[in-house]
């Protein structure tokens, strides 16, 4: 899969160094795959949640952080939407921004 807006990930791990290893591993796995549906993603990331047909949420660094992406299976692309702390993710959900 091709990851779009990877700079959001690097910016985040510069501020939160403990997330760097988990995010790099997520990138490594994603770049080697060509997913066509949610079930394939869940085989590699069992804790991933899906909000609708394209939006996926990944737990990063033992659920301290959340990575929200738009999975475009047909295009082979992943768009990074949010990389946030768990508390920030809860606020986004509460405000219905996800």
C-alpha cells in the first residue's frame, strides 16, 4: 500500500518519541501489503477498528496513541488523517469529528 502524507507520522514521532518504533513498524507492514478488505487488515492488526467502509483506527504504542487513516483499497493507498493521543482521539469522537 502507498502511504500518503507520511510526514504526519514523522512529525508525530518527533514530538512523541515513544511512538516512533510502533509507527515505523506499522509503515513497514503497510508498505509490503496490498489489502483489498478490512478482514485482511485485521489479520495483521487484530486490534484495528473500522469506522465505516474506509476509515480505520490503529492502536499505537500499546494504545497510548491512535492512528486514523482512510483506506482506499481500490487505489492501493492509505491517507493519514490523524495521529493523536488516546485522550485527543476521545475528544474527536465526542465532537463527532471522526
